[in-house]
C-alpha cells in the first residue's frame, strides 16, 4: 500500500521561511519523479517544483530563486525549502510521487503567509 505524508506547513510571516517534507512508502522512491503542487482558494492546482529520479529539478517561475527542492532517497523523502515567502504563496501544498503509470498524492498541508 502506497502512503504519501506531508508535514511542515503552518503560519509564517511575509519574508519568512518554511520547509515542507513528504515521506513516501510502498513505492520505489529512488526512481520516482517527486515534487509539489499547490492550490490557493479559488485557483487551479499548479506545479510548484519537481525533481526526477536522476536529480533534475524544475520550478514554477513564481518561486524560482526562493524555493529549493531536494530529495533523500535513503529516507524516501522529498523536501521543499521555501524562503522569502509572500502572501501569494498561501495555499495547500500537495506532494506527488510519480511512478508511471501511477501518480500518488499526499493529503496536503496548509501554508499560510501573513502580510
């Protein structure tokens, strides 16, 4: 059974930092593409950042230079370090694990950036 569990969300002030973690089990994590989407109220879910099994990363333009994704295959965990947070980063952040043909999702973790 696949499990994807996020942690690390919460309330932070503008300009602050936060790190999200996502731990997976039941998948071959080391070869899976993993990453983060987010969904703000009234908006569509959007890709924030992803990292392939080979370590190639990509970022949404809105977070480039502020967010850093990384993975620890020994711990089956992916991280999202978020710096210089802005109110527009407020959203529910969802972790995904992509092991074709399947994509597995976490339950989401709320990040709220106060102005």
